[in-house]
């Protein structure tokens, strides 16, 4: 049995992020695994030891701060599970909770979980754009969209995504050569938002293979053929913007 925990599902699913937990469960089932998904939000009790995979999506800046205040109750347990190798995916601005602080657009700093040494500064405007990223742990490229309020993030570590199109994590520029995302052990966070795993079957397969380990096997669910076709078309169209073939 593979157990998925989707936290703050009601507050942090601004761009259809909920689909990431759903499509991963669908992938597991297509591979013959038994799967259960629990949804928890502010005020619910969570026993992190019960789960193999944790997911959190993107939300408004106000929702993020509210969830950050709640998740701090589980700081010690979450750090332990991350060190033990729990798989976690955080899309959109939700990955900001794993840094040291989040400074809102009023200049107020909020303590975060402190898993990785980076700080986020939010601003009054938005940084948006379609993206192509090369992940250090994947052969295939990723496609996605960013819509964030953060002006940038300071960081003293190497980021796993090389951004070929779109804004990096450190500024609002759309120039090539930027970097993005966080990765520590089996924690992966990125500003790429919305149904990231639906749009990127290579990342979906990677996570399924990692979580299932030796029991992982290929599946022949017809849905994934359409998913693969959509991914290839999106990658081709975005690549045309930067002259890639």
C-alpha cells in the first residue's frame, strides 16, 4: 500500500495543483499498486509517519502564510521524515515554507521550516511566464508556468533546474541561463505551478519509479498516451520561442 498525504488541499491549489496528487495515485494504480490518499488542512492532526509521499500545491500569499503558521507545529516531525527519505513535492509558492524565512510585501518576516538555507522576499507585483527547465536528475526537459509574487530568493546551494525559458528563482528576468527549484534528499520544490505532473510525464514516471523502487513497472493506461502527446506538443511550441529543435 502506497499512502499519499495531500496537505492544505483547500487553501493551496490555486491553479489546479490538486491534480498532481490525483495523477500520481493514478500512475501507481496503473502499475498495479494499492493506493490511498488522505487530505489534511489547517487544524487537522497529521501523523507523517503513516505516509510515503507528501504533496502541497500553490496558493495566494495570504494562504501561504496561514499554512506556514500551521505547518510549524510539525517542524520536528517533518524534518525527521525528510531526513529519513520521505518523498515530498511542493509546487508553486508552497516550497517557500522549506526555507528560512518568508518576507511578505509589507516587510514582515515569517519564520519558515529551515530545511534549506534560502530566504524569500515577496513584492506587490507578479512574476509570470511559460518555462522550459532542464532538471539535473532527468534526461527529458520540463515544461510549466510560473506566477509568483516573490521578488527573488537568496540561496547558498546549487539549484536542480536550469531554466532555458522563463524566469529563474533569483529575479524577474526571462533571460536564459537562470536556475530554479530546491532539492534536498527526496524533497523537491519548484515555482512551476498547477498540474505539473500532468503536464510532465517524465517527472511523473521519475517520482513513481523512485517511490515504488524495485516494484516499479511500466503501465499501459491509455490516458498516459494522451498525456505524453500533450507534453511533446507543449515542449515543441515553447522550444520554438528560443530557437531550439
